[in-house]
C-alpha cells in the first residue's frame, strides 16, 4: 500500500482527470484497474469516487443525499485507522469484510479547485487470484508458507462473508452451528475445523486437512530411511576399521545381507526408473498445458488484435489491458515481444520494473523463432535458483504478417509442480518402504529356512563328545545339505568306533600305569621289610645279644611299612571308587571354623580364617567331600612350606550374588612352571611318597558340585588356590 499510495499521489494522469470529476468517473476507474488495482487487488471489490468540495452523493438504497467530502470524512473519523506511511485507512464497517479507504487530494494550492479521489476496497466473498512467482515473494513471507495448508471463512449472522483457501465452504454456517463454546472443533469431510465464536453474530472457521494414518507412515518412512542410512554407514566404518568383523559374520547373516542388498538395489533401480518416468510425464503434462494455454491466448489475441497492421505505442495501453484480462482468465502471465525481441507489453510489469527480467526476449527462444522458424517453442528458463517453463509462439495478423512474439512463463505454478512431484516421490518411498519391510521379513524367513539344517548340524557337532552316544541327524532331502548330513552320520559311526578303541586303549594304558605306580609304591616299603627280616634272621642265627630289643625295633619298622602300604591302598580305593556326592545345604563358614582346631598342634605354622564379616555362606555340596577337599589342600600347603620358614596359611571366604569363593594361600616354595599343567593328573607327584592323587581328588570333588578350581603361583613366594561354588538359594 505504501508503494501504490506514493504512485497514486504523484500520478499526472490522475491529476488531470480529477479536474473534471463528473465527466471522468468511468475513466478514472478504468485507469486504476488497468494500471494499479490488478493482480493482488482483484481479491477486493473496488469502487472509486471522484468529487469536488460542493459535490453530493445520492444512495440508491434510501435515495438520501450526502455531501461527498463530509460523508467520507465521517467514515475516516469514526470507523477508520490510518495505515502509517500511506493515504489508506483500515475501515471497521462491522460486516466482517476487510475494507480499506484511500483518500487522495489533487491540485492542492493550484488555481483550480482541489478535488479528492476516494478508493473503497472491500474483500470479496471468495477470492481466487493469480499467484506470485517465488522470485517476487518476500523472504519473510516464505517463512510462513505452511499457512497455505489452512483455509478460513468468516460468517456473520449465519451467512458467509469471506472465505480463503482450498476448502469449499458453505454459504451458510448451518453445519457449524450447535457449538456454543467460544472455541470448538468439528471433524467433517476429512477436514478438521476449528470454530471461534466471539459473539452470537460472528463465526470464524479455521480449516486444515485431517492428519491421517498415512501422514504417520510418511514420518515413519523418513525416520526409518535416515536411521537405515546411519546404520549402514556405521556398519561400513566398522567393517573398514576392523577386518576381523567380516570374518565373524555367520552364513545366515551373509545370506540376509545378500538377499536384502539385491532386493534393496532392485527397489532403488525400480524406484529411480519410476520417479524418472513420472517426472518426464509431469514435464510432458505441463508442457502440454503451456501449449494449450498459449494457443488459447493466441486465439483471443488474434480475435482482438488480428486486424491491426502493426502494434504501435498508441496501442500499448489497450494491449496491456487485454493481457491483464487474459492473464486473469487463463491464470498465467503473458508477455508480448516485438519483432526484434524487445518487450512490448506485459500482464505483470513488476518483474521488468524491478529488474528481475530483462526487456529482451530469451536468446535461445528468439533464435528458434527467427532462424528455425518454429511455430511453437517450450523450454526451461532460470532466474537465479528459480527454474520454470516458458512457451513462445509467433503472433500473426489476419493477413499473415508477423506482429509480435507471444510468451507465457509458467512460474506461477512452479511451487504446485514441485509439490506434486514431492508428493509422488513420498508416495513411492512409502510404497517401497512397505515392500522393503516385507522383503526383510521374507529374507529372515528364507535365511532361517535355508540355514536351519546347518544350524542343526552345528548344534549336533557341538554336542559331539567322545565317550558317549552321539545322535545322528535325520534329513531326507537329497541335496548338498543331505550329502553333508550323510557324511556327518558316517563320521559319527567312525568316531564311535574310534572312541571305543581309544577308550579301551586308554583303560589299558591307565591300568598299566596304575599297576606300574602301585608296584613301585609297594616295592618301596617291601625292600626295608625284607632287609629287616634278613637282619633279624642273621641275629637269631648268630645268637646276637639284645635279641629282644632287636625284635621290637624290627617289628616297629615292619608296622610302619605295613601302614604305608595301607595308605597306598586307601588312596587308590578312594580315587577309583569316589562315591556320588549327597548334595545338601552346607555352611562353609561353620565348616571352615571347625577345621582350625585340627591343625593347632602343628608347630611353626599359623592358619588364619578370614570370612569377610560373613556369618553364613551356603552352598549345595556333600559335607564329607568338602572336608576332604579342605584337608587335601591344607596338607599340600603345609608340605610345600620349607622346614626353616614359619608357615602362614590364609583361608578367605567371600560371598557374591551368584557364587561363593574360597581362597587358600600359603607362603611355600610355589609350583614350577614346567609341572603346572600336570598338577591335576592322577599319579603325578613331586613328593618322595604318596600316589599323587590328592589334587586329582580335589578337582573331582569340586567339579562334582558344579564348581571350578584354579591357582596362581610364584616360585619361592607361595601358591593361592581359588575354588568357586554356586551359591545356594
């Protein structure tokens, strides 16, 4: 309004026309419509009044007569708000329509009488105007373009006063009645209507399309696509940084990746081809629309201007008026270039007056028209980042003489074209996303079906063990997997035979080793026994003195060696016939405390029990077996401590949420590295006596109660055994 107000005030033609108000009423109205009040202003009903200080206005409704200046001055003073920087006022006429009043005074201070031009603008009931191209829209307005998705209507006393937007409102507010709250909401015809009722007479309705399940699917598509891209980038980076990552991928995962890659690649290719094809169809469609419009405009121009020999400067005003009229009818901008490609007239002079368009015809189009004699040429043109279609045709008069070149730029609908293409692409993405989800499900199902026999073989292989019966796999298909299953079953038969032979061989070897060890251990006490008896026989034969004392001494030696033989027999019997543990709840703390008195008589030894403030640590175990375990470990610790060192043995018991740990430490000589692997082997010992079954028995006891045992040792520093038992519930 500020721009048009300045121009209207300085317009020389209006100043001249205002000198004769009565004669020039129609000319002023026509001049304003053709030169100022078009395009945007076509959404208003326009009425102009040109009058002098002594002129009166007569109203047809009531035949009353009012002084012209006084009538409009009263409107300005009572119901209007001045728009800053302009000669226009916003008028609150109480009918719900948007109204403006422009007051322009001409010939002020001149010899002639000062007359005034009053321009009344009242919003139409429903407005449809030719839109502006993006290049003419202010950046601040582009930020609120999302409001284009909304429609609104104003009702007064139940009748439609004004409406804007895509929704087709009803002439009465009957369908919006029945809601008496100030704000209410109505769902109707797939639209959400927000109703604002400030009073009983006025009603304002704001309308937008209902948010449907499709909108949520679209949002999910965007999020899923973005997440998938980030996930693929992450997998790619991990694969590049860690070469071993590719080696741990299972066959099932490889099948899935292969299937999904092929499926996704197919969808991308199909989607790209589909989108490209539809874009081409859109382009063809819009080029066809341009061709139809330009031919329709050409027919109208030929009808109005076809009789002219040429287009001169005197015809410019009437031609411009025609172009504006046709522009509103065909909903497009229209330019006319003369035979030399220079702009002659346009329905939208703003793009030229603001320097956005040059006044010369597009060089490519001019070349096609002049050199190639094209009857019609449609191509794309650019203004900055804005790309639009533009069509050209030559304009001949009735005698076949070239008058001008007609041009229709199609940038007013470029936003609609972009939106249509965007909506189509989104629809394609949604459809392909659904297909991709189905493809994922099919891929998982197929990969599971294909790898199920392999997984079954893997499970069976994991269960294969020597010394027990292994179940064969039953698979009836004669394919590659069937051949693999046959080989697996054949391997089981051979493995069973080999296991039986190996077990027999191991038993024989174990018994040989055991017999050898037992023979060696028995031979050790037998030798001194034989020597003692031989010595006793010799003493008896020679009638040596102190015969009775010698008998006592030899008898004592024999008894000791017989006891040694008894210990050897007991150890062998214990290891060979370890009874099945009788599991019961055992308090390790109580059991540990009961052990200490058994070792108090041993000199040069300190045994400490640390229970970490625990009074009860319950496990499921055989109490007798646990006692035997403690005794064997403590005996080993005592024997590992040198005679010249004061012994220190620590027993620590710690409770955890799922387990109980027992730690037995000593300050003995430690275990050399070369014998650590053989420590739990039966018959292995570093001592001069015994069968080496103590730690083997301990390991068998611990494992029989689902526990585990391990040790840490350092030579000449000591050894620590760690025993872990599952905690009793």
